[in-house]
């Protein structure tokens, strides 16, 4: 997938934790948000509420990935697909 793509990382307001941009056409971009001590749904809501998808709209299909973890290293993950062309969203 886009794992061999470019990696952009920034911390702070108005930036996602990770943005993977595909090298090959037709592959989805990936926006990844991490949350410690919060839910993966909160991570997905942050992606949507702050409009992080705008940075990758030209790639068409975008996978929104929310990952939560706690002090004991328990993880949960939720992935949604977002399409720029139709503004449709779906859970994967």
C-alpha cells in the first residue's frame, strides 16, 4: 500500500500525527491519528473535525485510521474510508 510512500509528521494543533501519501496512482492516502488514554473514535473525530482530509484530497480515496492505547500497551484501532470525489464515508 502506501507504506513505501512519503511520511510527513508534525505535532501540535491543526496537524495530523502521520500522513502517508501513495507513490503509485490509484492507492489511498492514509491519515493516522494516535490517542493515549482516549478512544479510537475520538481520534477519528479529530481527523474529521479539523479537516485533515483536505491535505490528501487529490489522491481520491483516503483511509482514516484512529488508534488508541493506554499505559499497559492495550491498543484498539478503527479505520474508515473517505472518498474526496463523492464525500462518501464508510467503515472498514
